């Protein structure tokens, strides 16, 4: 009788441990599945970033002098830094296409490491990489960094490098997220 009870006890204990171990294993499997899904998303993002072909530089459709550019930007900001005497101009359609091709907007946002200022510098880097010196730069408002662009019709555009969205400056003049306080075009 004691042997039967002992066997039953051992069997119950074994089933309990087995079930407890099985629950632990299932929990670990769920954690691993979540990690795999997260890694898959990162892989997709990295593929987008590393499948970048060099973007085709926009066609230069005109020029603007440092004096004319400063006069054009002055109503929006007193703190303007311009480093060249002449800047190339292109159409907003070509600017959107070029900025899209850089794939800057698909990169991962990381607080204090790769946030708005790094996005704006990265996009400006592409615009400043060629020999045409386009009227494209960096702008800061109190809470945000982004880009600024002047097209061949001398329209001023705010460019959100994290989404590749182009907005006419007069349409966002009352939006403190984008209203520029300081501008740099180099």
C-alpha cells in the first residue's frame, strides 16, 4: 500500500514539476517570439537603410545670391547664417524626390542619440554633398530641429526630415514646433 501511495505521490510530483517546467518553457518561448518579431522589424528597417542607392542630385534650375537669400529669409528669422555667395535652386518636386531617395526618414529615432538634430544634419549632408550648393539648410525652433529649403520659384519650405514632409513656411508660421528661430545654410 505504501508503495502504491509512494508511486502515486512520485507520479503527481513528476506531473507537477513537468507542468511547471512546461509553463516556464512556454513563457520563454513567448519571450523569444516577441524578441524575434522585434528583430524582424529592425531587419526590415536596416534593409531599407542599407539598400540605399546614391540619390540622383537634383537639377540646378537657377541661382540665388547670398544677399537675395538673406532678404528672402529675413521676415522669418533674425538669426541667419549663410556661408556662400551663391546657392543653387531646384524645383520642389525634384527636392522631394531627392530627399526621398536619401532614405534619411527611414532611420530609427533614438532619444538624445539620433533625434531631430541628427535627422536634419543627415539630410543637409546629402544636399551639401555635391558641387551645386543648393539653398538647403538646417533650422531650429525652441523644441525642434528640421530643414529649410528655397525652390526655384523662391518659395521657402520647411522640411521635416523624419517624414520627408515639405511645408510652405507661411503655412506654419504660427506653429512653434516649426517656426524657425535660427537658420544655417552652408
